[in-house]
C-alpha cells in the first residue's frame, strides 16, 4: 500500500530534533511520497537539503505563502520566479489568500496569487491553494484565470459541499487532512457526496494533527488516521482509498 502525503512541511523547525526518524517512521507506515509546499525564501535552503537527503521520496513546490506576503512581496515573487526558471518543481504552492490573521495586505495577496497562477501556467505546473476565511476572494480569481491550463489542489479543504463542487469545477482536487477526523470539522458529513476521484490525502504537518493526536505536533505517519476515516466515510478498504488518492496525486503532479 503506497500512501501519498500531498502537503507536509517536513523542513519545519518543529522537526529539527527528530526529522529523519519521523520520515523513516512514515515510510515504514507506507507513506512513500511527500509533497513539500514552500512558504518564503527563508525556507528554500532547508527544502533543498531535504530533497537532497530523500531524492526518491521528496518532491518540492515553489511559491510564496499568503501569510508571507508583506511589504517586500515583490522581492519574494522574484525569488520564486528565478527558482522556477532554474530547476524543476512539482507545483507552484502554497499560494492563495489568508484573511484569518490579518487583512492588511489583501490587495498584495490578490496580486501575488494572480502572479503565481500565471507563473504556474507558464511552466505548465499545478497550483496548490491556501484558502483561509477567503473562499469568495479565491473563487473570484479562479473564475478570472480558469482554463485547461489551470489545475491543482485546494489544500486543507474545509468548506461546504457547494464550495467543494465549485473548487472541483476549476480543475482542483480537494486536499483532505486531519480536519476530517474532528467532531466539529463538518466536512465528514458531506464528503461521501464528492467522488473519490477528486480527493487527495494530506497532513499539513506539523499542523492540524488528526484525532487522536489533535493538539499535538502532526506527522506524516498520522495520515493513516485520515485514510482510516475516509475508508469509513466511503465504505471502502483503506488500501483502495490509498490507491485511488495516490493515483489522483499522480494525475496532478505528474510524478
């Protein structure tokens, strides 16, 4: 059984003391494919080092996270643009709009999102979207940019069934992680109405650990709990869920 974690921040400082052990634990559990989103230029070297240590398992994205969009965002976008021109990445991500913490840079976040979508199209890459308190703003831009060359993953999907169908209409898979195991997560109540062909698994580790680890540091091996929850929701064997969602990840990333 091959399991794919389509979104994990393995370079995070949260793993500095036991990163290799944590990754080996995940691999032994069947999690053989790790897709690594970018945040900003301060993490680039750590990402490249991670890839060098696990070249068969680690696949890097490049992008500017919306919460890192500040006064210097154009410099950060230039960094993204330069790296995309210099070497291969599997996606442009994570990119999008986050209005949960601060709305000060909304205009700049919108500008950065559009710019990076167009970079993804230029390099024929998928996008991985970060959306927090910003479905309307995200959908407005996706509507403007939609087309056969726009596709990817709606990371950490926590919206409604209607929003799920809308995201899928823009050629997006839904990234499902620990939230599906939460009592107040809500997406478990309607997820069965979304065909499995539109679903990929993720952890977003070290964040959003699934039950029974909620509140603790998340790890890629904990994706097993997400897999088991989806097996219950769809009434299918975990092995079948793993196979379908891994194949879905291959269709997005081409890896």
